[in-house]
C-alpha cells in the first residue's frame, strides 16, 4: 500500500480530500513500521543483540533526512523523486520480507 501511495501521490495533489486520505494512509503505513521494529529486531538478532540493533536503526532517520535534503535542494529533482525512492524502498522491503 505504501508503494502505491508513494508512486501516485504526485498525481492527486490538486484534490484536497484525496490528498488528505493519502497522507493519513501514509502515516498509518509508517507507524506500523515503527511499531514492529522492536519485535522484528529481537526475533532476527536475538534477545542479546536485538536492542542494540534497534538503537542503530534510529540512525537511519537523520541520515535519510539529510539525503532527502541533498536530493531536493542540490539535484533539483523535486519531491517526485522522493516519492519514487520511497516507493522503491517499500517494494524492496516487501521483497526482502518475502525472502526471509
């Protein structure tokens, strides 16, 4: 669902109600990720290393925000590139989950 939303959000910007629904659904998708991180990391890395890996995962947030800043301001690709990358990351995550 997140990949679909990311790839189609630039086309519905002019429709306020639909855009609002897209934003709400996107937050629901991302909120689900944050809710399952502790369980997944403990399940994959064990009880001993799971909390350490979970702490390291939070370094991804500032790094990704910095990369987004660089893409938007210096490459001039616009916000559509951010949505494409988000959609591709969602598809990549889905493929990884299916593999594991």
